[in-house]
């Protein structure tokens, strides 16, 4: 499996011939050509524009299935997309593995201002690797339960503050989650979420957790996770 960071909170997981996108706010990354990818699935954690991103355009061209919490999935269905309407509490099976949606502590609305249901994080189980994409969230004790139940290998955590956890709270989240590797996200895209990566790196490594800072301009095989 290749993991590629596309900027902000957007990631691509490449499993064989399939590509999976999470929160594909990707047009700002001119190094990423989604037209050239076989994008079979898109996951969206919540309805804010910087997470819905380019979902509609990509899914229309690629015929991707969009998995999202019911209210958000219904919005995508009204746009003519193929959707998987989900909620919390159960593993969901896919040809490449499985995923489960978990609560995130964050506001949520549709791009048109409507109700988007509950914001989510998502845990992926792919080729024996558990990846927790936290979406947008505050620090929450739910993360202790995620460690107990799911034992994530990799945790993708927002660190920009203002709208989500800041670096201090994200370092606590890393400790609570017990992941082998933490990847920071949701920082430096806007002035309000400017974050000190060096300080975060030091805080995380104090807890004997690896911090992997990915560059959105790098090619996928430079970011391969075992």
C-alpha cells in the first residue's frame, strides 16, 4: 500500500490498481493528477468545503463510490453520485479491506448550508495496517477507546488549532492513541491554522511515537508505509 499526502487533510491510499481518496481538497496541489488515477472510492469525513473539496467532480468522472455519514451522503446522491450511506458502529467491507466511521468533535454543515449530520473520523484496515484519519476534531477521550478497540498503526491528526486540535492537544492525542506513526494534517493552508511542525515533531517523539511529516509534492513511492 502507498500512502500519499495531497495537502490539507487529503490523502490517497493506493492498493493494487485501486486508489482511495479521503477528504479530496486537491485542486490546490498541482503535482497531483487525479485524472490519471483509478479512484474507486472516496471517503468524506464531514461537509465543510475544505473536506468535500473536489469530491463531486472526481466522482462524476471516475464513477467512484462516495462513503459518508447519511446526511452528507444524501447530499452527494442529489448531485447524482453513487454513495454508500453510513453511520457509526460497524465495520464496512470493501474489495480492498474495510473501514469504520467513528465520532469526531466538530461542527458540520453541507456546502449549501444544510444539515450534514455528525462529523466523523475514519479507521481503515488495509493489508494489516490500521489507519486512523481523525477528520476535523478536538481532543476527545474517545481516542482512548480507539486505542483499546482498534489499535491504530498510523494516526493522521489535525494540528492547526483554531478549528481543530492544536499541536499540544494533538500530541496528547498521539499518546492516547498509541499509534506507531503520527502524520500531521490540517495545518498551514490558511493563516488561522499556522502550526509549528518542529515543535509538534519534538512533542510526539517525546512519547516514543514516530512523527512522519509528509510533503504533498512528493511522489507516492517516497511515502510507502509497511
